[in-house]
C-alpha cells in the first residue's frame, strides 16, 4: 500500500472519529466552511459582474 493511500485512510478515520466524538463541533465546522464558500462565491460573482459592466 502506498504512503498516499495510507495517509488518505488515516485522514478519513480521523474525520469519522471527530464527527462521532464531537458532533456539535463538527456541525459548526461544516456550517462555517459552507458560509465561507458562500461568501467567496458571492465575491467572485460580484467580480465577474463588474468586469462585464
């Protein structure tokens, strides 16, 4: 098994462990990440819109 595959499996195991041991913190993390992505998408859309004007 390659090192890249082992690291990927360890990362998945850590995420599963984190979600099961701290579900509230995990949901807050997802909400914050989604909010950040939404903000970035809105800023990008505004930038593209200003180029066309």
